[in-house]
C-alpha cells in the first residue's frame, strides 16, 4: 500500500489513499506540527493542530479518543462515547498505548517521536486498531495483543485484517546498550539477526522488522502488511526524540472509520 506526503494549507501530512478507499480515514502529522502536551500552555495550540488535521482528513468526530501512553502493552476497547476519562482533547485511557473500536463517529490518535505506529483494520467488519509500539511496548508485544484483541473481542477473521507499520526510528539509528539488547534477545531469540552489534558498547535494533515479523507470526499474510520505510531520526521531515532530545515534539496518527 503506497503512502503520500501531502501539503495542505502549508502543513504536510502523511496519508494512505488506498487505506481511506477501503474504509479507514487516516493521517499522520509530520514535523510541521506538534500534538504533544508538555505544559498547559500547549493545549490551545494542540487543539488548533488537531482541527487542521481533521480539516485535511475531512472528518468531524464526535469524540477523539487518546491513550495516556506509558510505553505499556495495554490496549483500550472503545464501545461508547463515555468510555475512558475526560481530557483536554476528548477522552483518554490511562496507562494505555493501543486503542480499538468499531464505532464510526469517533477518531483515535496515538502519538510518536521515534516509536512504531501500528494501524490495524478489518476490511469486512470495519474495526480499527491504532497502536503505539515503543521499544518497551514492542518487548511486551503490543502489536500481537492488538491482533488478538480484534480476533477475541470483535470476532475478526485474521484473513480480513490489514496492517500499516508507520515511520519510526530506523534500523541504523536505534542504538542501544547491552542491557536493552539483552532484553530483545531474551524475548525474541528467533530474531537475533535484527539485533546487530555496532561496536564494543552499542547495538542496533530493527524495531519495524520485529513488529512486521510479529504480525506475520499471528497469521497475517505478507501482502496484508505495509511497512513505511522512513526513519524519523534521519528524515528531518519528522520529529525524533532521540535526535531532538529536550526540544522534541510529537506527531500524531489519527484514524476514523468512514
């Protein structure tokens, strides 16, 4: 599935037209805007940026659902407009890094600055999952948990699911030390080819490919998974926590069922 980076009124968004054509409105913001809340002073700016995103997508959601992301493996199921807690940008689930719903009048958002976005969509039942898979969430296999929740809670058929693995820190940029590399070797001993020793102290890990293989192991076909091969660290069109450190901002992946 191809993606495009489209400029709308001076602001760039990443968009997958084919995904929209089969039923899921989508947009990932870029380095042109920040949707991350650091202080209360940011609230109005973020609301404005979210409204720009809605305008680009052509949507008017009744509720925007957020996760209060903690790099967990936790997923929230949204079955009513009152689920979660009231927040400054809609409603949110505490300690939650993935959201799933079949509701058609609500939007979901997850936020990123190097972590892996995972979008799941059942093309027949029209159920969506919007997941933030940081390195800690990847170790907890949140992508696998998302697929399992779609199958168990929404009775989705694995053959009807598609997945988008969005831009994240690349395999040549995600540099860790022995302690983190050991955790990945322990959890994913079958994929040690994705954990490469760079020098005496540093290792490189391919987070996108780990998520890709995880989804394959769950039974998704290769033709159903799109991996967007963009490194947020090396591509300056995107925000990166590792690159920008204390000056980092956050991108958002917003999705809504047509």
